[in-house]
């Protein structure tokens, strides 16, 4: 009897209809918000990764600018540069 009274109440029905609309059919429904939160978290992780990479690259650049020995090592390993009286052998592993 009491349950039937509640179900016939127009305010209750209206509230249920609004909540249902907002949860499932609205442009900003729960599922869309969940996807946006997941994307935001992913982008935040990527941002932190790239900030760390930038700091690492800045440290390496500073090392290359200040230390001539590390600059020579970098040029030899990365760009296969050599002195005039040297030969360079490249070993390729498959």
C-alpha cells in the first residue's frame, strides 16, 4: 500500500525520470565522464613521462656542453665519427 503510494507520487516519478536521464541519456552521462577521467589520467602520465625525459635530455646536453670527453664519446657512438687516423668498424647483430 505504502509502496504503491510512493510509485504514484508525481514528484517521485519526476525525480526518477530526471536521474535516469542524467545517468544514461544526457550528453555528459556517467559513462562519458568515466571515459574522460581515464583519458585525463593517461594524459597526465604521459605529461609526467615527457617532463622527466626533458629533464634527462637537459642534463645530457649540459654534460655534452661542459665535458669534451663525453662529447667525443657521444659523437663516436651516435654518429660514428672518427679521427683522421682511425678506422671505424660497425658490428650489426641480427
